[in-house]
C-alpha cells in the first residue's frame, strides 16, 4: 500500500474562499510596462501587499479562525509569530470576537510588540528566544485549551493562502507562470494547488533568498532539514520548515516547477524597482518576484504574474535600500 501524502485540494480552497469572502480584500492585478519590456512577455503584479495587515497571511489566519468550532473559538487562538502571521492572526481573531494570544521573547523590539497589541492581541512576553516563546504556546495549548494556529504547516492556513491563487486565475485566466515568495511553503503550496488544478500547464516557481533557504535545501535533500538562520532583507522568508513537516514540504515537492534563490543585492534591486518604477513599497520578501525578473532568471512563453506578498518593512531600512544599501546592516556590497 502506498499512502497518498496529506494535501489540500481545490475543494478545500474553494470552501476557504467562500468562508473568508468579505473579510479579506480582493487585491488588484496590474500590468507592469517596465518588467514586460525586460521579460518580452506580459508581466502582471499581484498587489497582495495591499491586503489588510500588509500581507497575504490574513487569508490563512482568517480561514483558520473561521474553521474553529464555537467552543474552540471561545478558548482563543495562540501563536509565537511577531511578524506577518502574528499581525494577521491578531486581526482575524479580533474580527470574530475571539482572543488571540501572541507569545514573544523579551528580545522582540517594542515597536513590534506595540503593533501586535494595536491589532487586538494579548501579548505574552516570555524568555529570551523564539524557542522559549514557542514552548509557552505549547503550555497554553496544554493547560488552557487554546488552539495553536501555525504560520504555514496547517490545512486551513494553506487553503486560505490558496485563495490568492483562485483570485489571480480569475483575473488572468491565461497566466503561464506564477512567481511565489517561498519560506515555510504555505503560500506556495496553496497557490500552486489552486492554479494547477484550474490550469495544469501553468508553471509555479518558488522564490527565496540564498541566505538560509530551508525549503530549497530540504527539497534538494528529499526530506525536511534545518538550516542556520541568517539576517536577510527578506526577513519574512526566514525560519525553518519544521523537521516534522506534515503538508507543505510534500506539496511543494509535488507542485512547484522550480525554486530560485536570490542574493541580497538582487532583493534590494527588486525593492528599489518596486518603489522607483511601480511606486510600491514592498518588504524584501515581497520583492523576490520582481528581483528574479530584473535578474533575467525567469523564462516564460506567456504571461507572468509576480506575487508581491507583503509591505511590512521598517521604513528606515526601506529608505536605506532605496538609497543604495544592499544588506540589512546597510553596507553597500562591493
Ligand atoms: C510569510 C511570508 C512569506 C512566505 O510564506 P510561506 O507560506 O511561509 O512560504 C512571503 N512573504 C511574506 C511577506 C510573508 O509574510
């Protein structure tokens, strides 16, 4: 017997789309004249960084919260993310009258703490590392019955992110290539599942940074592996995929046509192009599609869609990148 690996289907994604309708924005798909000129085929930008809370993560978090039973919702949801998933979960829970608790270490900067509070979550500060914050999540699940909503390796989260794929195929039925930012793979798995089930010939390419690309290293190894985490302009793409990964690793393995790695310089160039040519403020993770096109790393025989996945970048860092910096520290690479 050969058990099918667990997966998320187009039916799950359609159900998620119906569930979250009216609670998330349908984001614009706009043509990019400058990128079309370089690529030689039509290029469109999916402006998902305009999503409420500044990233696509609201789709998955909203679907996860709405999929809870009323008893579960009453006990509240919990996560350890201080980034886009934490923001999204805080907003999604508040919108449904549920309490979200976000655990974070003492090292998290005050502005991030304030932002998560502003979005309506309870903040619990514990320990000196992300691992200790994650242990606190486990404790709250075990002792208070709170429901953990993981950032990517969860069927409801993946189905929610997949609604972005449904939406872009409705906007551009003849899309030939989709460029998807890739970290834990919730976005890529959901988008690829949707797009390929509607149009099996569309290519879906995952894009991530050279520095600490856990999914790429895992795909090459044939099993989840952990990699050293390094600072990157694409900070939202950092972190591992989990050695006990249940869904996103196998889905990415089966559904992605390719994974490309971008250097810090290429990601910085993507952010600059987004700002200068497209008048869009995107964070590093959101700029990898533009970066790959600028670096002439993408071949496509038909229309390309690049997903701009988020805009939550520190504005001082953004200004430095616009002014020519190509690293988190701000030195210009030789
Ligand atoms: C989380 C995130 C990603 C990566 O999504 P995964 O589902 O972890 O692969 C990409 N871009 C932004 C802005 C994000 O917040």
